[in-house]
């Protein structure tokens, strides 16, 4: 006859294993390399940095942050080039600019906003060049 462990001991071991797994996953995320960036998004030291990102490889969804941990930009990279939706925020968290990239070049409709959320400028890009009519909206007019 094989004796089984008491149920309370089995539950305790299960809880400990679950806590260990959660701890390992959490610490793995915390040990991501921080890439410190200057105002032109070039690598620099932490003391000279204006922004940072936690992804070292420019592929997929990448978020850039101000040093105060507020999101600066959310972008998408494909084959090392900007490709897809582009969002940029003020250091206080409000949306500053929205548009999209195609193969590293601005493409399609772009909008720039004031901090209060009202549109500042809007227009269209084609292959990185401004095209058509660009409209500027002044803060005190509307």
C-alpha cells in the first residue's frame, strides 16, 4: 500500500511552486536592459539621457519613455525600420502627434495636437514628403 501525502502538504507545495514561477517571471522582466537615449534618440549614458526604452532590438511594438516613466512614443518597427502607427506624447501624457510610417518614411494622414487635445496641424505625407494642403489651427481661435 502506497501512502499519499496529506492534502494540506500537497496544497502548500503547489502554492510554493506557483510563487516561485511568478517570482522568476517577474524578475526576468525586471532584468531587461534599459537603453538610454539622448534628445536625438542616440544611445547615451543614463546621466545624459532624455528618454529610454527597454527593448534592445528595434523590431515589433516599441515604447520609448521619458525619464519620468511617462510614454514618449509608441511605434512599430519592421526589419529595423519604422513601419505602421506612430504615436508621440507630451511629457505630461497628452497625445502630441499621430500618424503612420511606411518603410521608414512618413506616409498618410498626420495630426499634431496642443496639450489641451485640440488639433494644432493636420495634413498628409507621401513617401516622407508633405503633400497637399496642410492646415494649422491656432490655439486662441477656437
